[in-house]
């Protein structure tokens, strides 16, 4: 099953006999230099026709706590959100965001991890859509999706530490955060010992669309993701890391996600922290 879909392909499917459920998951990482982003306002101003808005904070992630800034959502809350949006196991789903791809990838990963068989991300997000936008708020029939967590591998802190030693653990954050030169959000900068720096921003081109699968495959193999190696990913809080897992899926490389990521790891002073450009 493909992990991404182009705008042209999506337009064709929406005009076909079994159109996919559309989820709008626009979200931005809070920044001290910009006003808070409200995805509901952006959605109300214009969205893909038929799309239902889903909140990352609260529906795709629980409240921040000891398990990180974006821990797994409460199963009942996630189930209700997906059913409200019309998600059913027998109908394909396409998710999109404002173009960065991180929030859409989080929704994609959660749906795949909880057992949905057919989920794709709109490559390039809303900016790639050539058609008109709608301000109508749809009222889809309630879906019947029953989440069954465990369809893919999920890492905890100890599992991530072990994988950094036995396989390949990619750090999807910016290189300066990996090296410990800056840390704008969490308690301390640096990385999990043994993790390899692989910023997810390098998986896309200037237009925000993923690089061709062959290029992504070469990139990850150059960073150590051989066919024999088990691969995992973490980031700041499990959102941009999902985008790297998606890039790996495009490349044909299965990968586990450490959802707690650096926000959970660094909050525990007993866990080791490595700094500098090298994994160790």
C-alpha cells in the first residue's frame, strides 16, 4: 500500500465511486516569535471539499506529561475523533496539513499503528491542491473504525536506547539540536547515545514534497539503514519523527517510532545525553 498520494491522484479518487475520507490536520509547532496557530481558523477559511478537521493536540496526542509533549492519545478520544470524521476500516483515508507534513504524518502513523489498512498523506499538503477550497463544514455519517493498537512497532525509552546499539536509530530533529548547540524547548540539548542525525527536513524538496523513493532509499542506506538493520526514529515529541517514518515507508524501509522522543528522554536526568556530531 502506498503511503502518499499526489493532488492529481486524489482529485481522480474523489471523483470516483469510492472517494476517500479526508482529514484536515493543520497544526504548527508553537513558537515564541509568532502568534499561536489555530488550525480551526485555518480550516474555516478554506479546506479541501469534504474534509473534516481533526485536532493534533487533544485528539492525535494526549496532554503533555511524563511521557513527553505529544504522548499517545487516549484510545477512547482517538476512536471518537476518527468515527466523528467518518473513518471506517473499509474506506480509504487521506490526511493533509498546511504543507509541512508533520501533523499529517502523525495522523497517518496513528491510523496505521491502530490497524487501518489504507491511509495516505497528500504529498505537499494543502498548497499542492490545484482545485478550489470550500468553507462548508461536512457532516459525514459516523464511521465504524475500531482502533487496534500494535499494528506497527512502538518504541519506549529503553527500546530506543537498545535499538541505537543493535540497529539504527534516526534522530529526525535539526542538526543543531542533535549536536546540542541549541535547545529551544526541552530541558537539555543533545541526542540519545548511538543515534544518527537524519533531519526530516532533508527528505523533502523545496516544494515540500517528498524526494523520489530511490533518492530517499539511497539517503537512508547511506546513513546505515541496511536491509539487515532494524530501524527506529525519534524527534522532539513524536510528530516530526512520524514524518521521517513516513519518508522511510516511501523508501520501502519499515521503521519503529519512539513517540515520547527527546521530550521524554531529556526530562529524566538519569538518562545519558550525547553531544556533538557523532552518534556516540
